[in-house]
C-alpha cells in the first residue's frame, strides 16, 4: 500500500512544507512535552510554578486531543 500526497507548487508551498516537516513537528511536540514533564517531576518548583507547568501541560494535551493528535516517541 502506498500513500501519495500531491501539491500544486508554488500555490500550495506552505502545505507542502508542513507535510515535509511533519516529523520535525512531531519531534518538537514530544520534546516540549518532555521538557514540561521534567520541570514538573524533577525541578524544585514552588506551588505557583508547579501549578502553572501542570496547567500548561494538561491544556497542551487537551488541545492535542481535541485536534485528534497523538504523539508517541
């Protein structure tokens, strides 16, 4: 089975670049989540900092879920 994406260039250049860089976007999302997780789990945060990182991470994944996005390493 093959999947082929076609773009009308240069009109669809932005969509083309998005498709080509999808792996980089996925890596970025995963690494950013892991950075937030590390802050929450290993850093000596005060209560406000902890709650801020926790809220950001929860919203991050809530928005991803709403857009049917799953990121696995």
